């Protein structure tokens, strides 16, 4: 497996050097003579400019703004690689732009930022917003990501979504809905352990609480979030008030004993067979750390897990954001949604889960390339 | 003519509504299954991200940054329409992005800004710069444009060009070189009147002085720039020290009497037949105000002008920026030029002029769609 991963990396490097960029900007019509030029540029375009200057609400109908999304990152939390800056982030954002077009017909442009300052990021995104119909924030570290998303949502009139939070939460919930079916567990009684209390973990917890689950126990790098901890601030302080009903203390071992569900959005190889073996019968394990899961699927299965999912394409049950963001923005653009709410995301998760007619232990989410995925999600975002 | 212009505007509006944006962002390769996904996105892309995080100088070889230019406007001086804001500016910037691709194979993305504050514009452009290989500033009002360009050139390591200044100056000089030939005038003795002392007029004057012309007289909305004026600041103060050798005072009439060349980058219908008639024999008139020239070509000709050029595609001798910016940026990207200098622009103007083997009164610049144009300009930018 390690060898295979290394090979994918090598092939990917060669491919990237050959492509020199994964997306291209192309004219929608040929411009081959002065008559064409006179229509798309001066003097003809002056009529369109004058019209839009006084009919700003028509911008989406006459320009690219109606179908264009910015994929914006400050490079501070890229994949599992951490704070690798804008240069490291760009290939990921380009990849995402490809998927926006390939899966949802959306024109997406990658913007990687030369700043990691919260206020500068907010000001910059606001300043470039007029050309976009939506803002996809990506790979921005917590807790900065919360403030940035909240402020931009409040101050812009187009939808703003930090995909690492809400896109992830949507897809996790969709998978979980089917995993509950397969394991015949009742969500309302389920005890769920979430390892990782950053962007993804926080959003997953919020969405699961609204969906209605028994109890959630959050774990960060210092252990279980409980009410005796004095080091919690911001989102974590909010979370600890609503989770961990029995106020369990300790770490992963204490949290997982008897738990129904493990959701890992933390670090690779942090969960052991013994941890899984201590969970409730027919346990559900979502080991989503990328590229190395918290526990490898075969180990988790042998230790007693009934349904195992990862973020990887080379195992069954790939919980991947590509199942979410294309449809979320397709819906938001088509239905002119200004705020993407958790209620919409829960509906989208249900729609996504329902695409799998007969869920099994090996099949809880549809394939990213299933044509029905985008419209199932999009119809919920309205 | 007025009727025809109105028609072009109407047709253009219909076309824009049909296209809903003139450029589209497309993947450079098909992504149709999970194997493709694994190469262009996770997990394969992680190898590229890691590599670029530590080899920032390779960004242009592995990502779109090497061939992508931002076309950035604050909407403060759009065409002849003035300060119509980002919404009004967007169709123009999209048109320009089309031309970048159609003429020079460059991926150009339009950014229209929600701010017209100099410092905010500078900060915003710097923050989004990592994804771009060059910055084309466009339709930003003077004097703000000077400071913005100067600062960005100093603070970024990629080429920054305010096209209304330097692109215009390059194409004007190219046309003028051939107009001098046709009229058998000696540039070194020519007296040149430039109406309009904003972005374009200032850059034209600077480039012509470096090229070497007899004398230049600049005119702004208050009349001739001369050394008794006490209202001049910034660029105008610099200009007045180097131009108007005889320190002429007055307005257009005083400036044009006996002049060899008129270059108008000001307002439509401001030059009369009498003005042109007062110029030297075989006068050259570049009436570049758009869409209405300072004087219509037929009137100028009847009044004695030998060579007349405008910015319009429906008359002979169209002095259009499309002859300049595609080649300027093609050259800058291909030769990794960090600063586009006036020396390069003069060389480019000479190359451009040389494409017209036998200049005549009706043919002083090549056609924008002549395939030789971009490479002629590009080879000078190195």
C-alpha cells in the first residue's frame, strides 16, 4: 500500500508537469475578426457595461458571475499536510476547480492567498467577490476558519461555505444514515465519538446534533472535551456544553468504550484494534484521516467493526467531499440561495443517502461519478 | 453611424445574455472515474503540494500560475463610460480575457473589485497574486492608477502592467512610427500635442520622450500644461518639467497651431476642422477617444490631416490595445520578465510597426488578428 501510494504521487507529479495547470480559461465563442471583437469587446460591450452599472442585480444573467465560484485557500491546513502555504495549496484548489466543472458544470477559479491573517483574508475575499456567484473556502485552519466564514456570510450577499466543515459534515451524515440502517442502530440512541475538534469535527458534531443523535463525545489533541477542562475557548467551549452528556473524562480509550460510532477527522494510525474491540456491537468506524486513516479498514473489521469507511478511493465506502460541494453550489447558484443552512445540508444528506437503494456494509454512499449525486444534493439547497 | 452604434449595442446585449459570461473554466483533462480523481486530486495531488511547498520557484511549471494573468479593475474608468463600478466593468474584463486566450493562448481571469481605495486595491492584489503569472491592471482612474502600478511593481515578483497606460502607449508609438514614415516627418523635430493627461496621455508622453520626439505639449481639462500653472501635482508636475519647451499657454487652439501630430485620449467631439486646419502640413491626427473620437476621420481629412487614426474598428487605422497586451504578457510569461520596461515597449512598438511592410495613409498598424502580431511584440519583452 505504501508503495502504491508513492507510485500515485510520482505519476501525479509527472502528470502535473505535463499539464502545467489543471484548468484552463477559454472563450465561450470564437473571436476571429473585427466584427466579433466589436460585439464582445469595444464598442458593443459598452451597452452591456452601461446596463449592468444601473442593473446590478442582472450581473448573473449577463456575465460569468452567475455560474462562477471562487475556491479560496490560505494554505494553512492543506489535506493532511498542514500549513504548506499558497504554493502547496494551489494544485489542490485546481483539482477542486476541475471537479466543480466535471461534476456540476460550475466555473470555479482557484485563489490561493499570500496572507493568513483573518482580517486580511476577509477584506480580500470581500474585495474580489463581485465576479463570483459563490465562495468556497478551503483548507483554512481552525479556529480562524470559523470567524472568516461567519463574517463573510454576514457581509456578502452570495453564499459562502467552508467546505472542510459543512461539505464534510454533509457527506459524513449521508454515510452515517446508511450505516445506521445497515447496523440496525437507532441514531437517537447512538453514542458517537468524534476524534478531531477542528473545522471538520466541529461541523460534523453540529450537524449530527441537529439531525438528532444520542450523544456525541469530542476529542482533541488533549483528550476528551469535558466540562472540567479549563483550556477550551471559542467553538470548543460551545461544543462542550452540548456534548458529552455523562461528562466522560480521559482519552480515546475512555471515549470509545461502548461507543456505537467512531468518526476520525484527526491523524493517521491513532486508533488500535483494542480501541475498536471495546466499542459496542456492530460498531461503525469512519476513519477519515487522509491519506493514512486513523485505523486501516481490515484491522478495524477484524476487531469487530461492522461498517468501515475512509476518505480513500482505494477502499469501500469513500467518504469524500466530492459527493457534496458540487451539488451544494449547483443548488445555491440555481436557486439563488444566499445562506446555506444546516437544515438544507441535512436534507441534502438524506437525499444523498437515499441514492443507495440497498445499503450494505460495503456500500453506504454513492459513487462520486454517479450522475444522480449532484442533482440529489442540489435540490435540497433552496 | 449613431444608429449603427446603437445596433451593435443591442446585438451585444442579446449576445451577452445568451452566453451568460464570455469565458469558461474547463478541466485540461477528463476526470471520469476514481483513478483520474486519485491523480488530479487526493491522494496523488499531495505529492505535488508537498513538492511545491518546498520548491516555490517551480509553481509555474506544475500549476496554472505559469500561464495565467489577472485582469483587474476597480471599475473607476471603464471605456469612455467613467466610474461605473465593478458590475459595469466585468463584461469588459471578460472580453479582455477572451482576447488574451484567442490571441496569445494566455489564461486570463477577470477580477473586478468592490473597492476603489488605493491601499485596499494594492493589498488585495498582493494577497491574490500567488495564482497568477502576471497582473494586467485595467480601467483604473488616474492618478490612483500610477501609485497602484508603481507599488505593485515594487512589491510583487511578477510583471504588473496598467494596460491603459503602457499598452496604449506601445500601440500609439507603433502607429506613429509608420505615420511619420508616410508623412515623411522627422520624429526628432515633430511637435506633438496630447489631449488628455490621465493614464493613457501620461504614458504616451513618457514613451514618446524616451523614443525621442521634438516636443510634446500636454493638455488637460484646464488647458495646456505649462510652467505658470500652480494647480499641477504628481505626474502632471513631472510632465510639465519635461514637455512644452516653448512654454506655450492657452488651450487646444494655441497648442495645435503649427503642430505635426495630435493624439487625443480625451473626450469625443472636442477637436474642430479649424483646429486641424491650423496644424502643420501633412498633419497626423490620432483621435482615440472611444466610442466617439475627438474628431471624425472624414472631417479631419477634409481639414488637411494626412494620416488619421481612431480607436474604432469601423475606420481605417484602428489604434487598439489588442495589438499590444496579448504579446506583452506572452513575452513576459515566456521570458519570465519581472518588470516590463519602456525600453522593451519601444522595441515592441518598432517590431509592431515593422509588420506593416508598406505603410500608407490608410494602413499604419497591422490587423489585431494577424498571427504575426503577438510574436512580434512578445519577442521584444525579454
